[in-house]
């Protein structure tokens, strides 16, 4: 099962070269499983026992299952669709040395810049096109090796192995072609999108790594692939969500955009997207505002974003007693300064769910003298106050253009999240909970 799940994950990621494609891939799977698509701009008529979803900006999605009985809570798993990359600026073609055409890009998120050199790259995203009096969105992915960012030869940059600082405006501009390529990129994008060049009015286009995923290691125990952070969590939570059944709670699956740049957009975890959806579910089922607040008090959210495994060459960078390894289970992430939303309550609840699933878990803390990253749990909690835990699959090379994780952790995390969606949490009083 582990290898089959890895291949499913690879297919999911290869179909998702941009955040827009990730949501399109999820949308298709939801439709294939009988979910009904809603629009934020239209009234919602919801029925008990049915499943629905809604997208925002085509880069975020929230899906939910309504139980047949009156619900007591929301059970939510949230991940994100975006990954660090390079975005094309609007006027993007740059002549260089009289013989090359480069593409003018700017960094999106905090990537490891060196991992983008000397490998086949292409372009994916969306274009906005004119259709009569309407403006419509078309997804686009140039499905061929199109550009490359070349390294400087060590003979010309003797500092390359001594802590060279990359300048994003100088070092990170990919070669698109020789001087005959000038003025042709828009036509390439139009052809890939199936539209006329002159009808393109705007675009959000990103570089993506074309390197194929692989399973490797002495016992084929590791996977490597672009965008594991965080499409791996989007994948496993989707599988757990589709399998889970809950008679008392509304099961909710969220994938937000823009986590890598702070989530402060209309489609990010810090936006009103999640509370908008939860309140509309409550109202569409004829429940009162008081009913909504009671349900939120017994609700639980899993913030799913991958975690740092111990690096074999630098184990000293990890905490002395809370260090995690690939293929040894899901990671519960905690931080005293609340970079993660985990606290004693949410940790205890999630551990109970792992035990219920018969699946292993690990605990992660940063070294006390090393600042860690943050994720979307606390940001979404600023909009809807929930008991919440931060979790992730352990991986190496986070924010590399090609990341590494464990084969076994995929299925075990699906099992845990299915058990989460099957569980019923109820607040007995502040600090005491029933978990069935």
C-alpha cells in the first residue's frame, strides 16, 4: 500500500504545477466523489447528508460533509496549496549579452535559491482572457522543458561554495531562449492555454520544477518530489476526508493559498474564507447564531503543514529531546511562543486520535536558540477561535525545489486523519472534553 500511495501522491503533485492547478485537481476529485459545487456569489440551499465545496480565487477550496442528524461541531483539517517559487513579472522578457532572452522574475516565498539552478523548469499558472464582454480565467501549463537558470562556473565565482549570497534580480533570471526568441513568450503561453495571444489581459505565472518524482533508498524507503510542502498534506488530508464519516460533526477540508507569504490575502488562512463558509453552513441549515457558537466551542482544527526531520549531516540543528524522523509517524509541532497553535489540550486530543487509529506520532520542538517557521493554524484561529493542533509529515529539504519525505508516513497519516474525521469531540466545560 505504501508504494501505491506514493504513486498516487506523485500523480497528484504532477497534476498541480501551480496553486491553481492544485485546486483544479482537488475540485475534480471532489466532483468525482459526488460533491456539489457552490458559488460564494449565490445563495446556498444545503441538505443534510450531502457534500459540498466552494473555491475562492481558484487557489483555495473548502469542502464539507453535512451529517444526517443535527450537528454539534466542525471537524476541520487545513493545509495550503502554494509553494516557494519564482513569479514572472508582467513585462518579463530581458535581452542579455546580445544573444539571450531571459525572463524577469521575482521570488515568491522563502525558497532555497540554489536548488533552482541547472534543472529543467517550465511555466504554469493562469491567464485572464477576453471573451466577448466577459473576462474569464484559463489555467495554463507549458508541458515541456522550457527554461533553465544556469549556475556560474566555479572558475568565475570562486565564492560559490563559501556562502555566496544570491541576488534575485541578477542570479535568478532563467534563460528562455536565444535572441530569436524575443517577443514569443506570450504566444507560447496563449497556445498552451488554447486562447488567442491578443485576448490575454492578465496573468499569474510561476516557474515550476520539471524533475520527475522518485522512490529511492536501500529499501525504497524515501520519496523525493517537488512541492511536498505542502501538497503532501493537501493530499493525505483529502484522502482522510473522503474516507471519513461522522454522524455528529460537519467534516471540513480546507486548502488555503498564500501561506508562504503570510496568508494575508482574501484567499489565505488569515482571511474571512473559513468563517464565511462555517457561518453560511450554519445559517443554511436553519440554525441560530447561538447554535453556531456552541458548535465552534466543541470544534477542532488540524493545521497540516510538513515538519523538519533530523538532518543526518546536521543533527545538532534539532532539539535535544524532541526530534523527529521520516517513516516514524506524523509529527505534532509545538512552540512556547505559539508559532504553532498546539497546546496541551489539542495535543492530548490529537494523541488520543492517533492511538485510536493505531498509528505512531512524534513530537517536534525547535532548538530554543533557533527561530522556526510558523504556519496557518494561528492565522486562521484569529478568524475562528478553535482548539487546534499543528501537525505535519516529517521531511528533509523544506523549501527546496525538490524535497524528501518517507514512504510509510503517507498511509499512516491518512489513517490518522480518517480517524479524526470519524471522531466526535464535545466540550463538557472549559478544559474538559469528550472524545468518541
